[in-house]
C-alpha cells in the first residue's frame, strides 16, 4: 500500500489510512512505539506537514498517544459501554478482557449542593449520603465517581459492596432495584486539577461526563450519580433503533 499522488484524496488522509491499517491489522500493537515523524516522512516520501496532519488526526481519534520526552505510542483500544445492551459495566469490562475494580475514596453524609438537591428532590436542609470512588481498569484509574443517595434509601446501602461489581451493587439489597429506571446525560468536560491528579492525566484533558438519576417505578429518585471518564480510554454507545425519517443538521 502506497500513496497515490494521482488520487483526489488528500495526501495526509491517505497517509492516515495507511498508518491506521498497520494498527488495525496488528502490525503495530497497543503499547508499541510508533514510527517517528522523520521515519514516516522518509518511508512515504511526504512532507512533514502531511505527516503531522495525519498523526494529529490519529491522536484526536485516540489511536496513538504522544508523550514528551518518550515518543509516540499505539494506544490501547477504548473501553466501550452500551447501557442498553450491557447495564452492568463491570461485567461488560470482564467480557472485553479487562479486569474491573474500584478504589474507595470516601463514604459519608454531606450537605448537598443545589444540583444534588434538585436531582434528589430534596427541599429541606437534609444531608445525603455520598460515595466517592475511582473506577479501575486493570488497577489503573479511568473514571471518577460521585454517587449521592436519597436519605429514604440509605438503609439499603451495603458497605461490603463499595468495591465490588457494578456501580449500583452497593444498593443490591433493594429488591425493587431491578425495576428502577435511569435518566442519563452525557457531556464533554475538561479535567480540573483534582480529577487530573486522581486519573494521572494533565489538567484540561477532555473527559466524558455521565450524569445519571435512578428512579423507582413511582418516579421517586434513589441515586444521583456524576461520573467522569478519561476521553482516551472510554467511549459510550447509545443505541437508537427507531426509524429515522430525516436528518437535520
């Protein structure tokens, strides 16, 4: 496979596809050091500008990661999650060959902020129970979780399950939990100093934020959850099986 200089496709795009084929084909594996800009420039006889544009897109798509002073490496495939097909992320991680885990940071009663009050429909000055944890993948932190539990459901909390199974395992004694429903909101955010330190990333690095409110069938809020995940290690899949009659930009 070579660069076709007569093709209408831009050179950088052709180069990107050639390099991507090496990754997807297994010639370059996760953790391997990636060829340098000079090596690629020499191998494909293209300009440094073309090389940098191709590498920039590969980095933006999470295929490679650049580390100052160390070089460029092939990234591990992102951990994907589809809550419609796999409600339990821990089980899904295991199916994909990852070892899920938790690190407990804190657990106790806190005075809720306005966002938590609204989500849990708390009108008084009541405290709520807050569970603060790190989601681990093969002992490496990829997510930071805050879960706030409505006071009327704290009797179901199981301390022994803080670091076991899925994110709601600690409420498994609530027999009606399987009938609960959840609303989710996804948003891109930048890592603040605290989260950057916990996830061992640079401040400002893009994160995927998931906000989830769990409700009983009577629409009573049980838990309000805010989780952020490393943008280079996690992706969220949303399935929409309804017919699409039109697409609006």
